[in-house]
């Protein structure tokens, strides 16, 4: 049962990470015309999402292998997103252009990251001691 739970969490996290990697790299490298569809994106947020996607993929591997270090890449991702969120508000307060959906998307991404951190703590760390 525990192994199945680890695989389910790893699959969800890997899917989230791959989707994030695809979307953020498509904006950064202007693939498939996605940059134009995104409108007024904030490059700092896009780069934070890109870096977080890599951390999500490492963490998905950690879930698959039931490794205690799984919390670390998720924690790094949370810190990156937190500072990007602060940077977003600095950008907003200085009159920078943005899409209103960016704030909600950042809050969603930070919440999902924290949920995965909590899952890693309770599913991996507690059971490996």
C-alpha cells in the first residue's frame, strides 16, 4: 500500500513538473508560439517556474525511490517561488505590466508545492526512521 502511494504521488508530481517544464521553457525559448499567447508574462516568475519544474522532477524521483532527501528539492522550489512572489509584487508596485492570473497561478503553485512537502514529510520521512 505504501509503495503504491509513493508511486501515485511521484506520478502526480512528475506530471506537474513536466507540464511546468513544458510551459515555462516554451515561454523562455518561444516554442510553439506560447510566448505570444501568454500576454504580459513576468520573466522572473517564468524562470522561477522553470527552476521549480526541475526540482519537482528530482523530488518525483525521490518519491519513487522513497528517499529522505525528497523534501530538499521541494523546499528549494518553495523558497524559489516565495522569492519570485516577492519579486512579482516589487514588479507590480513599480508599475510593471502583468497578467492578473499570474498572482493566482503563483499562489496555486506555492500551495501545491507545500502540499507535496507535507506528503513527503509524512509518507517518506516518518516511515524511514
